[in-house]
DNA sequence: CAAACCAATTGCATTTTGCAATCGGTTGTA
DNA sequence: TACAACCGATTGCAAAATGCAATTGGTTTG
């Protein structure tokens, strides 16, 4: 484990694991965006992380027990990254980060609707979401239909905001 | 405001404010340790932050609206830093960071008892603590006696663990 | 009165970050 | 079938950030 351990304080140790600019962004994209491949995380993410930083952080998060990596059976070149239980239990922290950011920072409406819905849903919603992530990443059993998952709820909220704010609403400007 | 704004996502924006190794450590020491002077934060903190980093982060947190700075009326050279409401509302995030760290990382018992008590106390305890911080840093009225504050509770828990684990307990080795 | 303290700043070496290009192989599309 | 796009990285290099230790001139303490 490549952490300093400057002190045994739990907050300090948590920050030694993910207290950098990029680790929680990667985990956010995996948790909320369902991203699991390198190129998704590199090119289909809004903050434009650098490829060497992405590679470094993925490796580090694996070494620290937050992620695992396997060959993707559907594509010879692709690696698929999975969250461990250690990472999945970060959902409440990410929910709180989102809620705090909504209050104090210049968020965009499209990108903050998920945080709003998570805050409204509270801990029961977060628990349900973590169970879904366990199913998806760890193979645990799940009885939630795919269109009733928390991620589907969050995505529907996002799409509703996007549709409401679409330019030229009411004009047919082509697909 | 010197943030990138790489995206309008609230999690990203929160991390642009305090997603570095040191900002939340400084805020932790102010919130939980009652530290408000440069030397306290520099020399009486376990993680040994470098002085140029401390100066830089304090300046940045002030610019971002998390802290204010005033001359300390009790000492001509001392500056006293105060938390703003923006910073005070980080208490739940810090509580969750502590709880997560206790589960997954090699914490020390002395330094994690505060996190344990906060987790047990839950949101009502956090709200009470934030009110106390408002009183201490923003001058709002408070009706909590000094020995019944959340910080006093946390400190008593810490001291109980330290006394229980003291070497040579039962020997009088001098003051 | 001397030592310790105050909030920083500074010099410098090391490490990290960010940008862009690159690699050889694999897959998808016209 | 040819070729472009894709795959998970790695690499080169410049800029930025970090960390260590020393320093500053004034203030407070023992």
C-alpha cells in the first residue's frame, strides 16, 4: 500500500487514498456514469484528464484495493475495471460532495440534477444504489429491474433537464 | 475565484476547491482541533504540512470564501483565521470521510475515536457541532455551556482512549 | 535580556501534472 | 477488403506543485 501514513487519523488516511484532484473524478464516472473502460474515462468525461494521470490513478486505485481490472471478454484489447466494496461505500461521500457543491459553487443545472435527486433520496437511496453497484461490479444478486435502478432514475432526471433546456425547443432542426 | 471550472458538475467543482492533499487537513484541524493560528496549523498538527504549502492553502481558501483572516487582538504578530459558513457546512463530509477511513484504513484508536463518536451521533450531532462552530467563528449566539459542546465530547472521548492506552498506567512517572 | 515565538517568504531540488504524440495490434465500416 | 478508428497504455518535455530547511525583523515570554 503506497500511502504515507503521516498520521493514523481516519480523515488523513482517507485523503492519502483519494485526496487528489483526479481519483474521485474517476470513481464518480464509474459510479454514476457506468464507465468501466480506459477510453471512456479518458475521452468521454468532461474534465479532460490526461492519459498518463488516468493510467497512474487507475494503477494506484487498484493497488489500494479500490478497483480491480480484468480483460474484457467482448473485445481483445479492452480492459474492464470494476469497483470493489471499498470503492462502492464511497457513495455517501460523493452524494455529500455533490450536495455541498450545489449550495456553494456555480454548478450547471444539467450536471447537478443527479446530486439534487441523491440528496432528496437520502441514505435509503444511497443504500439501494450501492446494492446495484454490487450487482454490477461484484456479481451479487439483484432483483431490481433495469429500468428501475437508481442510475436509471438519475439518468432520466438528467435527460429531462436537458430536454427542457434544449435550444430550439419546438423547432424541428433535424435529428 | 481561482478554480478551473473544467465542468459544471458539483462533485468536480467541490474537488476544484478542496480536492488536494492539504486543504481538508487544514479545515479538519480548525473544525475539530480548534486551531486558528498559523503556528498551530504548522507545528501542532500531526501530518507536518510544509510552511509554504500552508501559507498557500490558507490564502487560497480565503480567496475562495472558506476562511477569513483578522489580526488577533491579543498578540500583535498573530493572525487569527475563522471559518465561514461555507466551510462550516463541510462537517458532514468530514464526518463521512472519518467513518469511511475507520472501516477501510489502518487508523489508530486514539485518532479515530472522534470519527466513531461523530458517526454514532449522526446528523443531529453534526448540526449541533455546526452551530457551535458558527458561535465560535461567526459570533452567532449559543446557549451551549462550554463543557457540553460537541468538541468537548469528542475531546473527552479522545482523552479516555489515551488514558486507557497510556504506558506505565499505575506507575507514577512524574507529571 | 536572551530565547522563543510570530507569520510568513525564500532557495532549491524533487516530484507531479498536463499536453500531445506515439505504438502495434484489433475492430468496425463503407 | 482496405482503411480509419479504436484499444490501453507509454513517452518526451515543459510547466507547475511540493517538500525541506533556512531566513526575516519584529514581538512576547521566562
